């Protein structure tokens, strides 16, 4: 069960790091300026990546929870 817990921790940390990247990318997109359409296009890419990051974090937390329950 230790492998499940540590694997979940690794997934969770990867997801949180990816969320941090999404925040930085969104701030950079807003600072870069441009027309509303250009900013919206950049932010739509960030939103897709943000959803992936949330999924990875949730999977990691689920793995940790299952590992603790079974352990």
C-alpha cells in the first residue's frame, strides 16, 4: 500500500505544479495584452491544461485515500 500512497502523492504534486504553471501562464497571457480575441484564445488553452491538472491532482488524492483506507 505504500507504493499506492507515494504514487498518489507524486500525482498530486505533479497536478499542483501544473496548476501553478497554469496560473503563471494566465498571468502572462493577460500581461501580454492584445485584442480580446487574442487574450481569449490564449486563456482557452490554459483552461484546457487547468482541467488536466485538476484531474491529475484528483486522481492522486484518490490514490492516497484508497492507499490509506486499505493500509
